[in-house]
């Protein structure tokens, strides 16, 4: 093993320099894990600028959990490499290191927008309200969406009353991410005087802002928001129509379906007297009835019209499925074909397969993607026939790389829903530890709002952790998780 000796002793400076340039990211990760048990934290700084996300993430994690991190704020934040400065900001934020607040404030004027954004985020996590005016200034003076969005978010957390004057200009920001944060800030920082901004967010041209606005309605829980949601229900389609139904069900306790007319009739009769009750505790109360849908994915109703289907094509999919004598891949093909044939013509969809070679690379990604590249196409008769041919040709081989496939699906800005069919956890990829997958998918989804539905095909070799990973991917994105074959 290349690092057998390194794991037995603290690495010297020349060893760190050599290993930081090793082509194998797993070797560099092992070096980080060895360094974290040593006393020279400064030796970890070069790994914050590593080209591989997993190496950077492990270095940030190591620094955030180490004592004396504030001593690295100076050298880390003055490093010429932006990735290193971003990494030390993130580590300081995770550690909630108040002693480093002055140094982080200086980075709000960093020439790199990524560093400015990470500094604003870290200041919000550090929890010092005295920085509120500087965050407001950073919001006003900068034009990049990252600095503006994270400054507003941090300000809302630390000093809501000082965030309030920024909400009107943020509601007109050219970047949808800033408008998202503004919508999400209304329940905490808005106050009754700014709630009239909410209808504008519900009408926003970007669907992700509208999703944030629907979530804000749930938190505000004022009578007016029910009327705004009822009005919007008839003008949305696809997944956002379902999001509004879920919100109305939560606010009113009523289950009147996806059609707007019953809700409008009820609201006309009750608008003067109705008052929303407290929000139900998590796990309490049944979800509204989606009604019958023409298409489903392994019994999960399809309510979106902008979908990516992800099918596991790793070698374990050659194992027997619960539907003997079919293999797991046979079962995946059969279910996927049923889904494709039932899609409405105006549904736009794409299909990708996941898999990795021995080195963890998402090998031949284009060959595992319908039509060679990810793009959502209308489910016309010709497209459905072409997709069926692609599904029939799929083969199972290689390793499981859940994260890489999800990251790929997230690259299409149209996608609002992912359906993932897999026999479980990851064995290769950019990230393959369950905790890291969940953390970094959540980071990707912060400004995407994609719902992930997961279906696990059971097998004798499926560890329980696999099911927990798929269940949490769904839960944390607002999706559904189910076991294939279970009624």
C-alpha cells in the first residue's frame, strides 16, 4: 500500500508536498486523514486547494474539527489560491469560530466572488450579530449572486430587522438565487409590512423562486397566503401544482384535490373567517391524495412534467430480483418501459444510467445517457419508442456511483424531479460515503429545489445502510422512498 508507512507516523513537510501532487485522490485523502491526527494543522492547507472535491471536503472537515483553528485564519485567508481561502472560510464557519470574525470580515472584500460568498456564509454560522452592518454593506456593494445571497441569508439569521430593508431590492434581483433567499427570508425577517412581496414571488418567472415562496407561505401561516395559493393553483402545472396542494392541505387541513375550482369555491365561502392552525409536527397527518395519475414509476405517482430517470447499471444489478427469474436489471427495464409508455405527451424527460470503472470514474457517461447527452425531450410517440430501444440495450457492469449520476442530473436547469432506481449505496464516485453523499447533494440542491424519489430493488446482498441512504435522499428533498415489490 502506497501510504502504509505514512499511516504509521506524522508526515514530514516534504511528504505532504509530494502527496499533495499524487495523481490518486484516494492517496491524498489518506494523507489528509493521517495529518488530522498530527499537530501541524498548517500542513493541511494545501489540500484545501486540491482539484478533487473529496480531498477538499476531507481537509475542510479535518480543520473544522481541530482545536486552534483560529490560528490558521491569517495564513489560510491570505493564501494566493482562491480555493484555499474558500476552504478555510468554510472550515471556520463549521467550527463557529467567533475569534476569526475580524479576519472573515476582511474577506467580504476578497477579489474572488466565491471567497466573498463563503465568508458571508461563515459569518452567519459564527453567530455574531455585530457584523450585521458589514453584511448589509456587502449585499449592497456586490453584484455577484453568491455574495448577495449568502449575505442576505446570514443577515436574516443574525439581525432580522436589518435584513428587512433589503427584501424589496432583493425581490427584483436579476439572479434567481437572491430572489429565492429573499422569499425564504420573509417569515423571519419580513414582518407584516413586507408580506405583500409574497404574491410577486409566487408569480416569479423562475420555478425555483416559486417553490421557495410556497415554502414561505407555510411558515407565515396568515389567512391571506391561503388565498394567494388558491389563486396560483389553477395557473401552475406539474410538480409545483402538487407543491401548492401539499401547502394548502397543511394550512387548511382540507384535501380538495389538484383542481382549482373546489378550492376556489371553498375559499369564497370561508375567506372572511378562516384562520390557519399551527403547523403539524413532522410525521403527523397524512399527505393529500394525489388522485389517479396516468404514469407512475414503480408505483410512485408521477406529478412532474420535467423529469430525469436514473437507473443503476452497476454489476450488482445482474443479481436476482424479487420477481424471479428476472434479474434486478430486468425488473428495472420492465418498470421503466411501463413508465415511458404511460407518460403524457407534454412531459419532458431524460434517462441516464449510473456506473463507474475501477478508478471510480463515471466511465462512458454519454453511452449511458439516452441520446448521448442529458436533455429533456417531450414524450412524443417517436421519443418514447426511441427511449424504449435505449432501455432494452442497457447492460449492468461496473461499480455504483450514486453521487456522480445525481450531480449529472442536476446540470440540466429544467429538471425539477429525479426518479432514482438502485439497489443501494455507492461504492465509487466523487463521494461514496453515505454522509458525504447526503451533505453534498443537499449543497447542490440548495438553489435547485429538485425533488428526489428513490426506489430500492431489494436483494440478499443489500446492506441496511443502502436503504437508509435512499430513504434520506428522498426525505431531505421532499420525495418518496419505497422498496420495489412492497405493497
